[in-house]
C-alpha cells in the first residue's frame, strides 16, 4: 500500500511527511545496495515531494552524477512502490541551483569553480574505503604525497597495473583528499577516451581555445586509462601541449594505465618521455592476506555473512582482480537471498564453479591446523593431543587451539573435542594466552603469523 492517500473531501492528494517517504524508500532499497552507498543516501537531508514528483537535493554535482549513474533506477522503483503511483524522481544539486540563482541576480556572475562542479567522481572511492596492502602501498603513498605537495615532488605520477586492481579508486580518492584540504582547488578527473571525445566536440564547435583554457587552468589533472590515447594522433598532440603547460607551471598530473610507459606502443615518443620523467608505480595483484581483508570489507559493505572457510576459499581462488572478488561475493549474496540457504564451503564451490579457477581448494580443518603446528615445532600430533606438560608442547597446543578458533567456524565445544579435552574452557584459556603472549613476546607473535600464513595458503 502506497504512502500517499487521497482526500475525497477536498478532491486532491495529501502526501504524508516527506522525511517518512525518504526513510521508507531507503529501508526498501537497503538490502539491494552496499553499505557505503546506503550511508551516502542516508546523509541527504533535503527531500521534497509534490504531486508525483520526488526532488532529491545533493550537495553538489559529484553526488548528483553518482546517484543518476549508480542508484537512480533502484530509487525510482522503490519510490513507485512506497508512494503507490508512478513517480518522477529529480536529482538536483544545491550548489548548481545556488549558482543559477546568483547568475539571475547578476549578469556579471562568473562560476569560478566549474572544475569541482563537473567532477565525475564516485563518493565511495575515498582513501578511507581503500584497503592498503603490499600490492598498492607505494601507489597510495605516492598519490597522498603528490596531493600534499602539488607539482613539487612527484610529477607526473604514473600508475599502472591490470584491470580491476584499484587504479581508478586511487585517482578518485586523491581528488577527494585534496578537496577536503582545499575546497576551492581546481581539479579535472577524466579518462583518456573522454578527453579525446571532448576535444573532438570542442573542435567541431570551433572552441579549441576554450578547451585548452579549461585544461590549462587546473591545479590537479587526473587522467585514467591513458592507454586509450594510442592511435589518436590529434589528441596526443593536444595532450602533449597541455601536459607541458601544466608541468612548467608546477601543476600536478597523475595518470593511470594498464601498461608501463615503455610498453605503450602507438603513443608518441615525446609523450612517453614525459610520462617517464616522473614517478612510475605499479599496482600488482593483492596477496592472500590483503584479499582476505578485502573480502571481509566487501562482505560488510554488501551486508552478507560468510563462514571463515568460504572467506579463505574466495581469497585463494580469485586471482585476477578486486572487482572479480566483489562480483563473487555479490553472487553468493544473491544465492542466499533467492534460495534462503546459508552459504557453506561446498555451496560456494558449486555457485562459483563457472567463475573461478577452483582446482583442488579444500576447506581448512582443525586437523590440518594441528598437523601444520606440529610440523613447525617438530613434534608428534599424539603428543599435542596428549597430556604432556613440556613448555614446547604446551605452546604448540595453545597456538593450534588459537588458530582453530580464528581460522575456522568450529564451535569451542567441537575444537575441545578434537583436542581430546573435556570442556571448552581449555580452548578459551589457550586463545586468551596466545593473544596475551603475542602482545608481549615478539617471537611468539612471529611464530603465530608464520604458521597462519602457511595455513591460509594450503
């Protein structure tokens, strides 16, 4: 039943509180979007509804463009359902409206912040939402350093790596980081393909000088997928001159590509030389520990629970990109919602069998943990499971119990039985002891981390 009702006495529609409409829409779409997207939508405060029109006001065009691109269809579907009739959804920028009002009041009004107004950024792509690991740490620190010292230390910064490893996230995050420090800074983020299309459009309109002026007045220029300049000779010429002007003025340039400069065949040598004159940073595929962290973060964003053995399974089998990892989690979430069943290791293998190179990945068991710990300490499993009180065996037993609790979904009772103990209090005591020792004794901490790394790679 819709939230809008008809007042038959007066013969016209009476809508309930607009805030209630928006909260109802948010509640309806929450299960279908990730947590950051929901948080962004929830932060919007100015919502108006009038005669079949829902007006959603965003702080600026960045948020406006993101909503229209990413979640507008879901908002529209829910609005129709909640309100109970066909609704038109209008996404408006408060900053844009303010500028229009100012221009009406003054013929001399000049928008000096077009760069920020038309930035096409994803609000989810911030440094706070970035999982930093060995694969991207240098690129992350380089972008932050460049933003803190525009044009002074690393210029240009050239980031390269395979598709889906987070290059776009880094560029967007750099823009947000700089805007947080200085809201009036002039930034352009675009892709090389869009840059070429925009140039062609300006040329057709006879406005090439305006195009050059736009790009030559920025403080920070971010160009994604620079490899798409290959074969575009006219665009390369224009970009070469823009690059030189910005570089000579001490303005910051950050570029991304799927290849290092030396392998960009089809781009002029003088451009390759410019690309190579700054800092070249590679983003590689994340290691297993980082993929586990990414998986846990994506699970939280997508509001889905997966057992520990499935988390490890995903981290081991997704070898191409973070994007594929997220896609796998979304597929498992869809299975849970459609089938109404809890995900197990075997179900995950079956659901994802046509997506992943599964090979012979098997779940991590308490028995495997016991064997690996015994192998490290060079002791027999039967001694670990016995009542021997030597310091070496006691430590090995405690570490094995600790890792069994941390790396599997086995209950405390189940773990205690597999260690031939009468009750689970022994396991609790072992977990607490290893946590305490890991904080006080660096050697114990390194042993635990070493065995843990070996186990998750099995």
